[in-house]
């Protein structure tokens, strides 16, 4: 009888252990949901929106940076091969706009056409109601797709020649071989001085829901981006690239019930050449990475799964300072219009 009772008790303990382990496993797999204040109903699902638009209150949020107007992209001799277009007489903005190429791209390289305003003497994108005595077309010589090649340059020439012919204008192009050689040199410099920092946050225990991530990130100024699976920390200029991007699996963001889909990994990225050094983007990246790791109970690792320690952050900061100085030496300071275009 004693043996029977002992075996029964042991079986009961084993069964209880199995039940407890199952409950613990289920809870571990259940994603954390956003915390709601007493008496506050859950907000309806929000579709991703452009950074900078009004967003729902995600909790203890920080005020967004002041939005400043951003200048339009301009032809720049630092990174563009420039063709000059000389009409016989001043051209109206309406006529110029009518004959602009439908696609201002040559392969993977964009180009811009500007006019010299006959009244103000400023180079600007053609506008209705203005008159222009001269035009210039600038083909971007390099970007993250590589250097411009002969085929892309020839496409640029064809499109600009058609524009010039429609205006009865003469056009003068840089020598193709010279432009391609300059492009390769610029691309070589850019490839050696590009930097995109990424920290990966991995859940230590319980997974996260999309809503939980939005709430935690919202406290640090992040808002939904224009792409599913992205939250962004907006820049200070209207239309500027985001300072930081917090990304997760876009399939989870597009799922029927993203509020309960489990996420166990996020990436926090800083595209260094896109933001002014004076805005201290590296400090923001480090601060947000560490605070989000604490808030989400996550471990910070690099793309090789190595933990990112304070010493590692310091080493990255030292290398980043050298990168900033190198970019400045070529008049391509991080966050400048030319740098943003080159590293895109």
C-alpha cells in the first residue's frame, strides 16, 4: 500500500510538472501586448503612414523634432557630370516643363535639369511663369548601385539631346570617357567610406506583439514608417531621411492579427551618411539601442551574433569620427545634399 501511494504521488508530481512546463512554454510563446491605462480601450489597427504625419499616442512619447523645410536636390559638380544647354532665346518655364524627359533616370542613375532664371539669376528646377536663358543637366556619377557606365551615360545623352532639340538649343556634354573615369574614382571613395550601423535586439524570454513594440518605441520618438514592418525616428528636416529605422518581419505587420503575432527579433539601423553629424545620430542610435533592450528585455548583438558591449560602442564611435572627417575632406559631409544623393 505504501509503495502504491508513493507511486501515485510521484505520478501526480510528474503530471503537475508537465502541466506547469506546458503553461510556462505557452506563456513564453504568447507575445507581450501593449499595456493599456485603466478605462482606456485598445486603439484600432493603424495602417503604416509616412513619417512625420500625425500618429496615435503610443504611450509616454517624446516630442518629435521640429520639422524644417528641405531644399530640393540640385545639380552639383561634386557628384554630377554636367551638360550645358544654350537656347537661342530665353525659354518659358511652361515650354521647358512640357519637354522635360518623362523619366529623369539613366539606368540606375538619376539626373536633374535646372534652368538659370532670367530675372533672379538663380539656378532652379523649371517653374511655370518664369523665363530661363540657360539650362544644365547633371547626371549623378555614382550611388550605392555603383559608378555610371557607358550605357547609362549614352542614355543620359539621348534624353538630354531630345530636350535640347525641342528647345532649339545647343548642348555641350562632358567627354564620356572622362565622366566614366571620374565616376569610378568617386564610387571607389564612396564604397570605402559608406557606413550603415545595425544593432539586433533578440528577445531573452517572452516574445513581443507589434503593438507592444510600437508602444515601447513610441516612448523614444519612433513613428510608423511608410513600409510595413518599420518604425522610424524622423529627421529634423521635412522630407529628410529618418535618423533611425527600427525594423521587423514585414509579414508579421501584414498578418490578419498583427497584435498577437509573435516577434523575437528587431533591427535598429543608422545610415550614417544621411544625417548631419551635429544631430548626434550615433548617440541616438546607442541610446535607443540600450534603452529598447532594457524596455523589451532583449540582448543586443551584431550581425555575427556577438554581444554589443559598451566597449564595442566606444570602438564604433571612434571609427565613426574618422569616417566623418574623411567625408568632410571631400566636401561630402554626412547629411549634406550631395552625401545623401551619393549614398542612396
